[in-house]
C-alpha cells in the first residue's frame, strides 16, 4: 500500500478547519512555509515524519489520525470518527445515516464483484 498524500492533506485541512485555525497559523506553529502547507493540504507534495509530527502536535491530533487512509490498521481510527460523528445525532438521523451506509456498502460490494 502506498502513502496517500492527498488523503493526508485533506485530513490535515479538515482538522485545522474544525479547530478554527488558519492555514497561516498552522504553518507558523508547525514551522512550515505557507506555500508548503498549501501543497501539503492539496496532496501536491510529500512530507516527512518530522513535519507530520509537528503538524499533529499543533493540531492536538495523533499521527495515526492523519495517516489513517494509508495505514493497514486505520480502520479503528475511522470507526471512532463515525462514532463521534453520530454522537450528536437524533435516532432518526442515525437510522437514515445507517440505511445510507448499508446501501453504499452493498453497492460497493456489488461493483467489486463485476
């Protein structure tokens, strides 16, 4: 499995935005230039382990949370994300989201068998 830099960048951006942090502020605190951070968030550049660790620390995140799309054991991180996402939903919302997820899973598996 290869490293999905686009997914890493997307996750960094999502976490940064959820913390109401500007790209400039993250760049400053992680000791990365603003253009480099922009390239990281778009997946246009590779980033090394020291940079990933600095970004994770600034975002008060874990490295596995940033890398979960590239990890073989990333499933647990994603499952926790879904649990957290559903935590403030009503019963009706959970039911609807579950029905949609079941339909999507069925469709993906049918497509994979073609």
